[in-house]
C-alpha cells in the first residue's frame, strides 16, 4: 500500500475528502512512517485544526508529520537487527526463493504441495 493510499484511507475514515489535499506532498513527508503513525498524525492535525477553528489543510497534515519522529528513525538499529536476525531464523512471508530463506522449504517449493512428507 502506498503512503498516498494510507493517507487517503485515514482522511476518508474522518469524513474528509482526500481530493482536497496535496496527497503527494503529504505522502513524501510521511515516508518511513507506519500506518499507525500516519493515523496519529492525521488525528493530531485534526485536533490542531479544530482547536484553532480552522479547516484541516495540507499544511496542517505536513506540520503534524514534521512534529513526529517515526519509529523507523528512532529505532532504526533495532529494526535492522531484527531484519538481520530474521534472514537466518525466519521464513519469508513474501514467498521468496528457498535459497533466500536459509534452505527452509515451504509448501510451494514441494513438487506436490498437498503431500505432507518430505521429498
């Protein structure tokens, strides 16, 4: 899912028309943010707009994102460590090649995926 789509979903959930916003600018500012962090930024922008008795604007969304540091930044080392750990200890959910999964076979690697015994 793209950042623009995620922002559109959050705006729609709050009865706002995404076409009224510069989603490309907001999406660019939201790179590296999780869906929950984008949700929180939209909520923050709505609260700020409400308390100042102004409509929600692209700038309000940009300001809310700018005031937030995403976990992908604050915990970058931990995330990279988990990725390194997973390379040799977990099965890829994307169904990548067996070589990329440390030799672990999935059902899709088996010539007959309905057989439960090993090849």
